[in-house]
C-alpha cells in the first residue's frame, strides 16, 4: 500500500485527478469505479476541469458506482444517481449507456445485485476503483463484519453510518436503513485502487488502517492485501 500525504483537500483531489487522467489517456475504455460522499467531490471538480481544458475525455470510459440506497428513486436528491449527475455526469462526455449505478428501486434486489456483478465482469472488471472511507472503516457500504468474500449485496447500514449521512436528510428517520453495495471481493479484484481520506473526522479510521491488522471488523484493512493500492490522505487528517 502506497501512502501519499497531500498538503490539503485540493491537493488530494488534484493528485487523484492526475492519476485517473493518466489512466484514461493511456486506456480510453477504462472501467472506472466511482464513489460518492463528500470526500470525492473535489476530485470530480478536478476531472471536470481537465475535461473542460480538453486534457481528458470520457467518450470511451465506462463507470460503475459503488453503491445506492435501497428505496430512493433516481429523482430523489439524496440518491446516488442524483448525486452523480449533479456533481459529475452532467458536465462530461461520458455516454449515458456507459454509466452504471445499482438500482435501489429494483423489484428483485437480489437479482439486481447479481445483474450488477455480471455487468462488472462483462466489462472485464474495474480498472481503477476510487474509494472513500467511513469513520467505521467501511468501503463502499461494506460495513464492519461484512465477509471479505462478499460480492455485490444488500447491506443494513450501521447506525453510525446513518448518523454520519443524516446531515443530507431532513430527519434521521428518512435516512435509508439499507443499501446495495459492490462487495469487498469485487473491490479487491480491481486492478488499481485509490483510497481518498480527508479531514479530522477520519483520523481514527486512518490510524486503524495504518495499524495494519487485517480484520473483517475494519473492512478497509483488506486493502493492505491489494498490490496496487494508493492512499491519498490530506494533512488535516494526519495532524
Ligand atoms: O466521504 P464521506 O461523506 O465521509 O463518506 C464516506 C464513505 O461513505 C460512503 O458515502 C458510502 O458509500 C462512501 O461513498 C464514502 O466513501
């Protein structure tokens, strides 16, 4: 696991943007794994900037988002479908048919998980996966206790995750209890992984990651076993 200490949030986002641009410029049909949450927002701004400066095109790129809440339609402003369009997709030339996000409204959620997993496989797997980290060590929405062998599945969100994400919802009760998430095994099959860590609230998670113990009670710890994983952490987290 390689660790890059960025000066600040902007620097973290810029470094990640450069790695992604390099990857897409050398392999235009890159399968990119995308994350939501506050952490990657700066990265999306950076990628849009590179696109507008004509230094990057997503014309042949295919994307797979990590997760989506169960029960929220794409039109809901708290869905990850809505998030991706608002913060990234509307500004770039990524074809609509190449954008993939699990459907949290699917009638048969188990079938939706299998279908999503098959889609990733059919594309040849994720080339470059972007990850954020939850305060409890979750990656995607793989909460502590999720088997490392899990593929795309339905997860009951931890109370701490629901509380952390409550800032986006009018009331705590409206924070969904379940989500579809790409599994840890699927994430680990990605050829390259970039984990972004930003802010004081992630200090404990970062410290535990550095401890190095690999345990299902701290999902991000599995990343120590990946042979091409870069952690980009900002100074605010470290200090
Ligand atoms: O970046 P945030 O908002 O702290 O969220 C942490 C993680 O939790 C999630 O929102 C759950 O998927 C991730 O997208 C994110 O990486």
